[in-house]
């Protein structure tokens, strides 16, 4: 493995310590100039979200061995990209487990992009209001234990192993009765629901794996259904149009639920609203019943004024970059308000100070996450064109790099050309590579597409990710120590997770 330069900048002050002082100073200045200077401070300051909760391998050799054995057993099952669209197997597992998913209320989240970040924000808000939370998200960045969280943190490796051992006899029972064995994702879903019931949690925050109607998570009856922006992804399984994809995702909308809709393409919105009418669900739409009132770039993130279902929430600091994260915050706030009955059973808004505290604590690993300085290295798990466009827009606003080098490793089943086209205006050069997954697109195949998008002189090929990172850092350093060169690693959650490890995170 190539040796990468050390991170450095460990002595940088916490930008939140001086946040109030900076904001106070900026309010006396021209608003446009304030935004520009706040952005430049972000470039020079350590900044960013709180330390992301991505667990490392267990230090205890016995626990690490047990976790590896569980991972190996799970790896023998159908992977997450091989599907038989039904909930029959997971329903059978829930039945023999005693329906654990019925023992707590839940907020169910679907959409194309922004699901995990939104889930983390919802979790933070609920936790700030002193509810015990369980969060189930996918895929993981580095450790499989990230997928199941209790009280805002991934469950320990020991608890993950114990949960698997507890449900294993029931999994084997269902396997013997079904035409196909339970898949990797179905087993993990069963483990999450069992772990939440065992905790027990006050509320579960659950992200779908894919689609909605036949997704394994859809054995819950979410009192609140959240639909983040829908775009074209997994078109071979979900449909080729926004309306077809929305039809699958609308499957999480249950009878008498409250539906929180992010801004959607018109044809997708029509499908979702029709489903809501069919099941007597109440709908809140971003831009109408809730949304963003104001947004300013701030040190390490952004300062928001959000309009919720019960009123406005001012001075909300979100330590994440990009307009897309501000929209996720608006959706998350509305979802939690709906869960507490704001706008329905109660007219008053949530406590504003508690809301501010919750948002200020949010971290989202692998989402415009800064993991190194001099030059700055940013990780983002954008893996489809819509995600790439959102990231490309956010980069210019939050970092103002004078020269940005891309490191791209993508999966072979994605729309790689449009993903690269979204980044073409912001990458000075791109280093194409591949991650260790069997789904990874071959680096030479990816390079051929990149050459068509960027031109041969702007493309470098490094099949090994450590070599790609080193090459990109070297290219960024050509700008000089203070010139603002940077690196963005993107294209796949797996690529980002592996880069994170190589750069000393986890």
C-alpha cells in the first residue's frame, strides 16, 4: 500500500468556538460580501461537521474474529443488487420473531438521493427531544455495524454479533421454508428490527434499501413516510421514468400516515399525491407547507432559517455543506414535527433551542466530508448524476478551490457518463480508479468514458485506489501550499469508504 502524506492541522481551533462571534460581525456587513468571506474562511479553517461516527475494526481479537465470521456468513447470501421483488421472506421472518417491528412507531424514508443524511438529521432531532432512537440505513461506509444505530451511534461489534446469533435459528427456519434463502439485506433488516425491539427504542428511523413497495424494510407501518427527491437511478429495477420510480417508492405510504414530500419532478409528485389520496394520508410538501426561508454559507457549514409545519426556526447551524443538505434539513424537521403532531394535534412549534442543538450535532460520513488538509481532501459518495450535480454545485459554494482534482471509482451498473459530465466543469483533472467491490467498473473502461468527457490530457488512470489518491494529492499540490488546490474522491460509497480508511479515518 502506498504511504500517503500525514493529515496535519491537528492543532487547528474548533470553528464552532468562534462561530457566534463571526456571525455577529457578518451581520453588520454587506450580505453578499459576508457570504463570500464566510466561504473563504471555510477553505482555510478545519471546520466541518462533528467527528463522524464510523467505527473501526474491534480492538479485541476475539470480537473481531466473531464479527468476521458473521460477515462471512452474510456474504454467502444474495447481495444487495440481486433481488426477488417481494416481502414474503422478510414477512415470514418477522412472523417467527414475533413481529418486533410492531413494537415501536417508525419514520420510513425513501427517495433517490439524500436518504441517509435525512435519516441522520431526523435521528438527531428525535434524540434531542429525549426519545430513544433506532436508525437503520444503507449501505455502510466502512463497517457493517454502521447500518444499525441505537441512541445516535452504531451498535457495538459485540452487540451486532449477539443480535445475529439470536436471530440465526429463525433465519435458518425461514430459509428452509422459502423458495429462496433470505438475502443479505433481508437478514440485516430482520436484525435491525429485532435489535430495536430488544433495546427497546421509542421510535425507529428506517431508510429503504431500494424502491419501496417490495423493499425488505416495508414490513413496518411508518406513521410518517418521507420521500426525498426522486431521480433516475436503478432504472433496470424501478422503472425508466420519474413516474415509474415514484410508483415503487409510493409503496411506503400507509393508511392514514403523514407524508413529507421533498421537491419532486411533476410526474413523480402526481403519483405520490395520488397514492396519498388513495390511503387517506396527510401530505406536507416542501415549498408549500414547509421549506427553506434563508440560507447563508458559514464556517464549516451553513446557517439556515427553516419554515416548519408549526412556524419558523431561525439561526439553525448545519455543519454540512451544500443546498441539497439544507433541503434535507427542511424535510427532516417537517418529518419530526409531523411525528410529534405539529400542525395536526398541536399548533405550537417544537422548541427552537432544541432544534438548533440537534442540527448543530449532525454528522454525515462520506457526504462532502473533509478528511485531510494541505491539500484539502473531500469525500462524497455521489454515485448517480443527480447526486453528482448537487455536489458539484456545493463545492463551488463551500470550498472555492482554485484547482480541484477528482478521484472517481464507480460501479459498473451506474450512469457513469452523466456522473462524469456533472463533474467536468469543476475538475481540472480526473484520476480514474476502481474499488475492491466485484461491482466496480474496470478502471480502463471508466477511463475510456472519462477521456470522451474530459479529453485525454485531463485523465490519468491508476487502477489501485492508494495510487490514485497519491497521484491526485500530488497534482493538487502543484498549485503550491496556499493556492487552494483540493481533491474530491467520489463515484461510489465503497470507493469513499476505502479512501477513508487509507486516509486514516477509522
